[in-house]
C-alpha cells in the first residue's frame, strides 16, 4: 500500500479508524479502536486503585524505610551467606530427590490417565457431547488450585504424602487431558477419514495416526507439567506436610527462622530446576526435532 507524501491525506480504505501521523519523513499509524481505549481506562483504574491501596494500608506504625532496609539485609543473608545449620548438604540433596520423586510419580500418573481420557475429549475422535462433558469436568478441576485439592484429600487421608500424591495427580490429569486432547484435535482430519474408510478400528487409528503425529507435542507438555509438579511438590511439602525439601524450607523459615539455611535450600531448588530445564531441552532437541 502506497501513501502519498502530500500533506493532505485522503480517506484510505481499511484505515478509517486509524490516526496517521507524519514525523521526520516517517508515517506512523496509530490504532485508536474501542478496545485500546478500554484497555487504557482499565490500566488507569488499576493504577489508581493500587496507589489508593498503598495509601490506606494499616501499617501498624511500621517504618517503611526501616522495613525496606531489613528486607535487603535478610535477602543479603539468604543469598550471600548461605549455610546449612539444621541439616547437612547431603541430607538436603536427599530431600530434593524425594521432592523430585513426588513430582515424577504424580506426572506419570497424570500422563497415564490423560493419555486415554484425552482421546475421548478430542472432538475429532469422540462424540461431541462426551467431549464437551469431559472438558467441562477437567476445567472445573483445574479451576481449583492444587493446594486446595491436597487439603481436601487431607481430610480423608490426613496431612502427608498420600494427600499430596492424590491432589497433585488429580490436577495433573485435568491439565494434561486438556493439552493432550488439543494435540489430538490438531491431527489432519483427512488422515483419520482415510483410515476410517479403509476399515481401521478406533484403536488402530489411535496407534497408526494419532500417537505418531502428536508424540512431540505430548512429550513437550509432559515435561512442562513435570516442572510444574516439581514446584508444586515443594509447596506441598510446606503446606501439607508431604516431606521433601519443602518441609525443610518451612521449618527453616518459620520454626527455626534460620535465614542461612533458607538460602541453602533456595539454591538447591534453583539448581535442580535449572538441571530439569537443561535436561528437558536436550531431550527435546535430540528426540523431538
């Protein structure tokens, strides 16, 4: 599309709602639709509410400058002077491995169930009503935070690893069912119709067309859920007494108030999270490309 350099710019087809500005020989087109105005108003209102909230907080005679200084001092102790006090480094590594085991177990359970349930949730493989019912049910499960599911199951099983495994697994099933079904729905419908026309059964279609075409996507989503479950497992160790490094973090931060031990635990968690990211990236580059 060519726009004349004349100072008078006429009506341009398709740009009636755009403002055209010319500066330093360059023409800038600024979209000024209703959506942009609504977004600007929303951001402005949120900024005003945030400022109002900070101004009306009950700080209980708290000196903001002193509190900020103490926060920086605590962060310096945590990250610059880490030292295990109530546990050894080997014990910390062992607890991280327990947390990894919890994350791996719940991801494995979730993937196993979601692999099958996702087939019946995919609209190109299942009945539309059944697909919508399954998607609505797993959406309800995903809407409830993982920690709440763990606490709900803790009523029956008690606080500990059992409630954590059930809660994390349930949320993993709901999460992976959604992403697996969407991956199944991306398979070319022509391939499925061709297999049906040749007399292939439902499971033959699944193993001959669906799974080979979606393996890359399924593994990528599974790795992502494993990383999410690792962070959730740390939180469950603190909130639900599931053990692992999360429980040690809770004890060091609240019971002992040992900031140096908190720093060691923080570095252990960050290190293993980085190792998981590197491992998953290498796996995807080696086998999924």
